């Protein structure tokens, strides 16, 4: 459980930086070297480095959905301030 928590914290730190950049558009999953990776997509349609990697596509999809929801909350709170 501890290793899993540390892994989640690391990719969340990278995600926060990506969202705060103001260039983040959405998260997608891609298969890279046999693993399902969550990548951030910038406004110019280029992709970030993988934020998280999973062997199970469902876990990657769940993570991408979570990222997209977090980004929506962050952008709406930025707009109101």
C-alpha cells in the first residue's frame, strides 16, 4: 500500500504542474511499450511525458478520467478567482 501511495503522489505532483501551466487541455491513455500510459495533452495537441503507467487499461482509463475531472475543477476555480 505504501508503494502505491508514493506512486500516486509522484504522478499527482507532475499533474499539478501540468495543469497550473495553463497549457493543459485533457488527459488521454496511450499504449507505450506494452503499458497503458496516462499522458497530458497540451492545447497545441502535443503530448506530455507519461504521468502514470499501468498494465491494466481499465486502471489507466480511471486515472485519465480522474485527471480530467481534476482539471475541470481547477480551471473553474481559476475562472472564479
